[in-house]
């Protein structure tokens, strides 16, 4: 079955290009494209997409506020933020609101499709330079209350690579294991750390 994708983007050209990209790729389908957060909150609950591509800067209600509300309406839907900026504070606010991934808009079409597929598999795609900025900021503000966490050696290796900003495929290549195995380990890490995303896992990791 195709991965059902929704787009929330006020720029007509960007929105149309994303829709064409998604509908033209095998295994993906664009189920709805919205021009605002308000429209998304009306249409997405019925469309029930698997993944949402969300512009962070929208007229009226912001993309971050939209994510916060959507997470309560569609708890199983994953959200990837799209932005032209790399503001660390915006990244943190998006992740706190419930976004699972964060990409800058100038990434290639292939990277966008890969990110959609990765988040649908349970991963947490994030542009590598954004991930590094997140890690740097987390190192400055990380909590120190994770001493009790018991991870296996393999889980620790994967968490180290997650903290560097590596994606599931890059981790699989580095450790010479299957991508599916990496994602299984990541799910176990999330369960042990009681977190929902890569960013939260990195916070706990850096606080150890």
C-alpha cells in the first residue's frame, strides 16, 4: 500500500511541486494539500494521512501550533517540518509540539521521499546539519537524570550515531546491519528511554 501523505504549505508553487513529486513516486500518494493550518485541522482528521509535510511558517495559525493540535487529533500520524530556516529554537519548539522530523526545503526530491519513508518506518529524519545544531544545544542544556538507563552495547552504538545526526541507512551501513534491524533497535531505545523521537532520545543520552 502507498504511504498516504498530506501537505500543509501556503506557497502555491512549493505545494504543487511537492504534490507532483509524491504522486509521481511509486509507493507514495498525496491525499490532501492544504494552504493553511486552519484548513489542515479541518481536512486532515478525515483524510487520516500516514505522514504530514508541514511548513513551519504559515499565515494565521503557525505550523508549530498546527502540529500540536494535530498530534491530539491524529496521534499515529507522523509530521515532518519543512522550512527554509535553520533556527534551533524553531526546531526545538517543533519537536516539543510533536514533530518527528525536520528538513530544510532545499534538500533534494529524493531526500524528501526518503524522509517520508523513514518516518513511516519508525525513524526520525532530520537534515544532518540541523541534527548537529540540535545536539550542540542539547549538550548545553541536557538533563543529568538518566544514570539508571540500561542499554545493550548495540543500542548504545546506535544512540551514539543518532546523536551525530546519522539516519537509519547510514547507521545500518556503519554497523553492517539491515535498516530494519536498526529501526527495531531504535524502537527499543525509545521504549527504554520513554521517549517518542530522536530528539528526545538524544536529550536523555546526552544527560547521562
